[in-house]
């Protein structure tokens, strides 16, 4: 059975990251939301830079207001794995970026840890890329399973009643319906699976610290919101965000949010605009880049969201 999304996705021609567009959408955000929005935009640009631009597409609008919602649901000052995991989880769940929400979520988890321990290094710097993907892959796959069930519990409940037990979504990720509680109101499902996703990302944060051989940080108090924002403003100057994505570029090829069929379109994305906006809103200099702009291939999407099929024993 083929399931197609019934919501109409806006044409990528309407997505334009110019100065006026960004200013209009962040003007009403608190300072924290503005700072995180700028850094997420820079991370998105970096993710594009390390991949073939013809393979990287934007499939939804940038929704910066959801960034503030994510920040409001973090238990600031709790143990570091909880804070870092909740930052990652809530940014992924709010899905504010046009693409790369998992990759940028992992980057924000790293920044959260660094805000407490600036000398922290992600474990992928100690191992080869294959080892990095081997242990990160399952976390991302399970994350996408939870997100898919969270948004489709009632549809899946109907399928289960029709004796369908195995659902396969795009990316080839399979979901065994018998492993999930589906009989609940959709609002309850949003809350229930958001909690499970936060726990899942907290487990990931703990795994990151353990693989980095930093067990001393497991019980460390996490940053306050202000400490995290201050680090994003002051601690990332001259940081090359592209280095953060090179080890996971191939991971993105396998666990992509994209479909196979697109109508490529061009959208302007100016890092110079981002830098100037950052200075205007924060009074601080943003990350400098040799490359003043990047073209991002994006697309209007009419996508195959889920593939349903019966289990064949």
C-alpha cells in the first residue's frame, strides 16, 4: 500500500533566504531564538557545502519560530546529557529547517556539551568514519521511527487492524507496528512519543560522552539557556562548521530526508547576509567564510512519504 502526504508543500521558488526574509521572521523572536536561528542557518549552509549541491535539496520552508518553541522545552541546568539530549530532540521534533534537521541537531548537541567543556571533542575524531556511522546509524534510524509513529499513530492503528504489521517508510526504514502503542488520541501520541524521543536523544548524548571517554561529564550540570546562547555567540567565531559534517556526509546519503524524484530549482542563500544579520541583531561578528555565497538546489516536493506492506513470513 502506498501512502502519500495530503498536505501541499509550498514551491521552493517561494523560499528565499535574503536579508529582508530572515529579518521579518526573526524580528519577534527573543534574543536566544535569534542566535540559535542564525547558527542553524550557518550549519545548514555547511551541510550543503560538503555535499554535491545537485543532491541537496530543500523541501519545506524555514520556520524560525519553531526554534524558540524548542528552546522553551529544554530543562536548562539539568545534568548535561539531559540538556544536550533535549536540545537535540526538540530541534529535531520541531523540524524548523528545510533539511538536515538530524545533522544540525547533532551539531547543536555538540555545542551544548562544549558550552560546559570547551575542550570537548566528538568521538568521531578518534575513530574512522565507518565506525562513527556504525554506532550513530541506529540512533538516527530509531529517531526517525519514533517521529514517524508520532505523526501517524491513527493511520498505523487502522493498518494494524487490517493485519498489517510491517511499515516501511522512505529511506528503507522499517517499523514493526506491534512494537508501538498506537491506540491513543493523536494529541496524546504527540506528547507520548515526544517524551520517548527526548529519552532516546538523552541516551545518545550519554553514548557520545562515553565514547569520547568523558565519563566525568555524565554527572556535570548542563548549561543554563544564557550560558548556551553566550557560547553560540562567542565560542564559535572562526569555527569551520563544514568539518562537523564531513564525517557524516555518507550517513546522510543513506539516511536522507529526500526522495528520488525532484524538480531541481535554485534558491539564493547568502552567507554574507547571515553574517550581517548576526552583527545587526547581536552586535557580534559571525563565523567568517572564504565563500561569500552558495547556491542551494532545492525542490518542490510531491513525495512518497510511507510505503506500507504486509509482512511475508
